[in-house]
C-alpha cells in the first residue's frame, strides 16, 4: 500500500530553517554585543590603570624634582663652604709664612745690618736697609740663600751714604719665599724646628 504525505512539509521545513536562522542571528548578535561590552570594559579598565600609573609617575617625578632642587642647593652650599675653608686655610698659611719670614730675617741678620723696609708681594720680598760695610750685605745674601724658607737673593743696589756723620752702606735687594710644597721643616743651620714652636 502506498502512503502519500499530504502535509505541507516544504513550508514546515522552510519555517524550521527560518527559526533556526533567526535563532542563530539573535545568538550571534548577543554574542557580538557581549564581546563588544567585554572589550569596552577591558579597554576602560586598562585606560584607568594607565591613568593611575601616569598620576603616580607624575607624583614621583615632582618628588624627584624637589629632591634634585635640594641636592643642587646642598651642592652650592658645599661649594661655598669649601671656598670659605680655602680662604681661611690661605689666611692661616699666610700668617704662618709671615711668622716664619720674620723669624728667619731676625735669625739670619748679620751684626751691623739694619732693615728699614720689608715689602712682600706674593712670594717676592723686597728688603732695604743699612749695613756697616758691603761685606756684611754679602753675608746677609749668603745667609738668605742658605735658609730653607728663602732663596734667590738678588742685590739691586748698594751705595755709600753718610748718616749723621757716620759712613754706612745703603742697600736694597730682592729675595723669594720658598713655596709651601718645596719647604722643609728645618732651620738655616739644618736643625729641625721643635714641634709646635718656631725659634
């Protein structure tokens, strides 16, 4: 016996396919919306995180700028203090040099020689005075050259003068103070100074 299906199966099949397509379309749209929303929220979260990082970096940069400014100030103050210290040390050294210079001149001055002028400019010293004879001027120059604090005694002039009826020799000479780096802590006779005292 032959069976014949009289139901509209083609229309039913088309309706089923349409429902399936509609369901797939709606599902795709929903999935797309979900993916878009997830992407959006992820992007917003990343942007927020980056903004927080940027804010943190800006804050730290400001702190570092403040610290750099403080360091520059400290460096400047340090330079000023070092400059002042060097000035004080130079003044102290100059005082010591003056004391040693006068000490040397007193000890090295031969009998019969008198100074009337001492002029110091840096390491150059100008001496002028009177001597009973030119031989005593020569003795003074040899003594100056033999001193560990003085060198290069150079006679400028010696001339005979009459002082209140007494014949004398007026002289002028230059001598150099030995730089600190070349000085030895000895006297003109080669004996060391006692520590903490000048003779």
